C-alpha cells in the first residue's frame, strides 16, 4: 500500500513539474517597422511565427528610413530596411543583418511595347536625357517618371545601381511600393521601379540588359538591379525574449521556404 502511495506521489510531482515547464513558454509581442517593399516577406514570416509560437507580431509599413529611425528611438523591436545601413547609421549604434535579396523591377504600363532597357538607358531616362518612348523603340509618348520618396530603401537602391543619386527628374515621388505600381498601371507613358515580390499583372516588368528578374538571376547576380532586405537592431542592446525568438526564427534555414514563396532570395 505504501508503495502505491509513493508511486502516486511521484506521478503527481512529475505532472506538476511538467505543468511548471509549460508555464515558461515565451509570451509578449514583436513590433517591426520600416520598408514597404518587405511587406510580403515579413508578413508571411510574421504570420508563420505567430501561428507557431503564439507570440503576437505587428508590422508598420513606414519606409526604410522611418524604420531605421524607429528602432534607433526604441519605438519598435526590429527595423526593416531595403538598403544597407549607411556608415553614420552604424556609427550611431545600429547593426544590419541581411535577411534576403530582392530584385528591383523596372515597370511600365502593359500597353507599352518596350520590353528591355539597359542600365545606361534607364539612367538616361531618369535623368531626363531621354524624354520620349520613341527614342527607345516605343510609341511617340512622353515618358512620365515615377519614383519613391526620399528615404525609401527602394529609391536608394535604384539610384545607387543606376548612378543617378540626386539627379532623377521625377514627376511623382510616392510613399509606397503599392502606390508606384498603381500609378504606373494607370498611365501609358509611365515608368517606375518596385520590389519584384510586389509586382502585379497590372504592370509589365522589363528585362534589364536582356535579363529577367527571377530567383535564379537575383541569386547569381546576373540581374543587376537588386538590393538587400535588412533587419535593423541596436548594437548595444539585447532584444526582448520574444523579439529574439522572432529574429532567430526568420534567419534560420527553416524559414527559407517561406522567404522563397514571398518571391525573394534568402541570404541564409
């Protein structure tokens, strides 16, 4: 009898220990802020993470510059930037970790017969040296230059690659990738640039120097108009337990399938 009572006590103790272990499950939330170009990939990763862990996830699409500032000021856990950090940002105590690589698609209205442009021609178009589509094999229509606002990671990447910093003659400077796509889709003379992962059938993506933007060409570097998707954190501060779990989750090899499904190339 005493033996049975002892065994029952051991079983109860074991169950209580298991219950205690279960209570250590990470709770809390993770807040991200920044690049609108990263919406698709970070949204997919955040949803999977939330489903797997029960930790809540939020994303605030404010643009790369704003996201970098938000993490610096402590208004979010992880900033999202679609460009590399600048030296002054690193010196201010920020660290960038590349999550993935994304192509920047050069987009036109589907009615535009032009299918391919060289990087040099794209630069001449955006700096105003070429002003009519007929000059590059298209219709006799004025070229309308659409771009992103100052501080956008997409704009920074595009202008760096085309060597057009501070020289672009934009007709409109828009605050999100979606706005650029919508505007180009509604104007037969428009040209714009947007994350490959965000491009829809409402616009046409051009090949650049004869190369289409695909996972393979972004990965091997043959599609040259590409940039990194960067996770921004404070160098001298630890992430919260929940934020660290999210960071580890999305930078692990297990996340590669989700990243690829979002149309970008994992850095891991």
